[in-house]
């Protein structure tokens, strides 16, 4: 099966291709801000759905996968670090602690829209 990945993530593409899927990358050109008006899981699913729908017109007969991931620590969403210093700060903050990694996913086929959120607890030294 050939999939459209509505994401620039090289890791997502790698994971799909390791499972035997041929994957064409077509990132959605939308804002990736997460709505604060919805519970976080719903907001992540909505963002993934918006990404998938944004690329749908170019691929109406194909299966599209979109996802968005955030790190949550102590109730706060840690965004993408702005630079190496902020990345180090995040890692120091998370060191020895448990945080959550949440990914909202959308699988869009010609006849179906499936959305879900997966949450993983992560602890590192």
C-alpha cells in the first residue's frame, strides 16, 4: 500500500517504511498551533485531522496519515526547543522524571476518517 504522509517527520516516514509501506511525503501547509479550547487529546486529534484534510485535495483516492506529537511535563506542554540551550534546559528538567509523550493521529481514507491519541509515559535518567 502506498501512503501519503502529511508530515515532514523523517522518523515517521522511517517507521512506516520499516513496516513495508511505500510513503510519499506531502507536509500540510497549515498552522500547527494546538487549540487550548479543547482537551489536549482532542486538540491533537483535531490538528492531525486538519493536516490530513489539508492534503486530501491532491490525493483524493489515497490513504493519508497525519500526526502531531507533544511532550507534557508537570501539566505543561513543552514545545520544540528554540535552540540548543533550550533543548539542554528541557533535558535537564526531564532528567530523572516521568513525562508524557502524546501523539494525535489521523488516518484518512477515501471512505473513512479515523483519529486517536496515543500516550506514553517516559522516564529517563
